[in-house]
C-alpha cells in the first residue's frame, strides 16, 4: 500500500456514513447545460460514434465492429455511455459505434476517417484524443508538437463538417493524473497545452466540451489517484464509470 | 424488421419528447427498500461476489479472475453494478468479483462453491441461477426438475450460511422474455415455477429479492422484446444496463 492509499484510507471512517458519492463530485465540477437532462441533443434513429485512442478503445473486439454490441464496445467509458443511452431511450432506435483504436494520435484518426467516421454518417460524434500526441513525443517516438496537434485536429474537424454539416460534436478533454505509475510533474505543463488546444477546437466548432481533467482532479480528493487510473492515463473500472457520468452530465 | 419492431417504432413520435426513460420504468415496478439509496448494506472493505450462469458470466476472462477488473468482469449486469459501486463509493475499498460461468445450473454452483464462493469470503453474495435448470431439462440434456432446483438451491444456501453466517444474500429472479428467438409460450408456465422456488429461497434465507421478470415485462412495453434480449434469456446492451438498474434499486 503506497503513501496516498494510507493517507486516504487511514482517515476514512468505517461504514457508509463517510461516503461522498461521485454523482455529487461530478455535479460539483460540471455545470449542467440548460437543456441537459432531457436528451435534447439526441433524436430518433440517430447514429452516435465514439472516436479516440486506447481510452475509448478499451479492449473492444475489432473483428466485426458491430453497433450496440458489448464485445464491439469494449469496457470503457463509451460502453457505459452507450449502455445508458440504450437503456434510457428505448424508443429511439439509436445506433452506437465505438471506433477508438489504441495508440492513436490525431493524425491517425485522419488516416482512417472515411471508413471509421464519415461512412458511418454519425449524427453525434464524440472524440477523445491527445494524450498519445504528447506521450509519444515525450518518448521520442513521434515528432509532432502541440501545434501539429491543434492544426491536425482543426483540419480533421473541418473535413468532418464539410462531409457532415449537421453533425453534433462532443470534444473530450485529454487528461493526465499525478501519483500514478506513468505520470509525474513533468507531464502537467505540456498536457495543459494540449487541453487548451482541444478546448479551442470545441469553441471554434461549437462542440460540447467534456472537462475530464477537472473531474479527475476532484475525484482524487476522495480516493487515491491509482483508484481512478493505474498509470494516470488509462482509467480503472471506477474511472471509466466516472468518465461516463461526466460525459452524460455534459452532453445530454 | 419484425412485426413488434414495426408496431413499436411505427407509433413512436420522432424526437425526444416521446421518451419514457427506463429509470422511471424500474422505479415503477420496484419499490425502494426503506433504507435503499444510502448503500446501507455495503460497508468499508466489503467483498462483493456475483454468482450465476452465462447472464452473469457475460464473456468474462476466466484466466486471472481478478477483482475490480473489467476483463475479469465481462460486459453484463454485474459489470455495470460493480462499476457503479466503485464509482459511487470511492472511500470504501470494495473488492468485487464475478464468478458466473456459462451454462451453470444450481448443482454446478455447488460443485465449485468452495473455490468460487466460500474461499472469497464475500460479505455480500448475489446469485442469479435457474434458467438453465429449466432450459437444459427442456432440451433433454438434464433430468433435474424444479423440485431438484429448489432442494439444491436450499442446500447451497444452507452450506453458505454455515460457513459465512454473516453474509448478506441477494437472490435474483430467473427470467424469460417472449417474442424472442428462443422463448415461446410453452416456457412461461414452467419458468414461473422456478421463479416461485427462487423467491421462496429469498424468503427462507432473508435475502434481498431482485424481481427481474417484472422489470422485463415492463420494459417490453417501451421497446420490442428483442431490444432487451435477443433470445429471451441473454440480455442485450440495453437489457444488461436495465438489470443493473433494477439490482441497484432493489439492493442498495
């Protein structure tokens, strides 16, 4: 047990009285959109697509890539969101896809965008991308800077809007969490730049913004960082559910 | 598109206004326990175990059988419940296992009970078993009757209480849904007998009862049966989430 686990659990009171439930954590840091809670962004027969890297991929089976299928969805935040929407909106005939792929940076989304986005004709498109753009640069495996990230991201979104002018966009904040196996202080300055760039994209393209960083920043006040994400990048079971709650509160 | 899909979707109004959300379906058919909603059954450091057949198994990876791990949990109702509890109760250091195995009948739980239940020392044990006890009998692959089911179930629970006198029990109702690929009218009389036996066990052992049948009966008023379960036994993505909502409302 590491120091932060001891710090947290050492001070917690046994039993249920000491709980702070995470719905209240999320609601404390994300303001509800005026129309949120009534699924105003989602209509009958909508196609909803989740795009991104390993955090979105979450171990999905890439053989068949079926919509509304647990194996094709993996076990991450996208699975929780899709399951919730299918359950909450039984009359709407929604078609939901997960097409996240582990290791992807924004230019790799662009390379597969026709097959994995435009051809699916999403009505709502949710993207979480950026942590590998920084991580792979940091590891010397990639030479794109944050400027490349921003320019590639803008080009991808422009291309998307040209082909799907009515698509509703959701842009999720890339995040990193300290006191975990992969993330240390030296991450936080650079990752902030990617977050600023992603938020700029949300503003330029009138997208819904999902502020994952501040959700994790709040969550780690309630349990050690590794409870939410072992390496600081990939969420645990608790972390994936937390992300889905944040997305749902921000978007629908 | 089959007849029931046309019937449902033909009459639904486009857009969000026509929605009936499933939380309201569940709350319409399951009364909240007086202490429910405050997690009064769950305490710090509790071990929670899900047991059952393929519906609980839900494609879990059986190599490592780790607690609190998405691969070891599969993609069914148990994954949703566990993710929700981990997210909602970050300070409690819960340890959650899924040990459902496809095809199991109640006597097969008994055969692996030491390893897959007693040795894990659960504080809360949730069991969903029974549909194969009927289905395999029906297919001529098994000769146990509903009386065998009840007697085996009672013996299993007595054995459990002898070794774990303080364990809190949750007994889930086996269910079957009409207008699906495997279930027809001839199921409904017999399956009712298994449901009566399971409920009797819940009463004899002072267990929390999760009435899945009436939840599905209500759900199919809002979307075709195959939206919730393709074969009438195994839930879809929507159906698994529906089950988790029913469990959470019944139990915690």
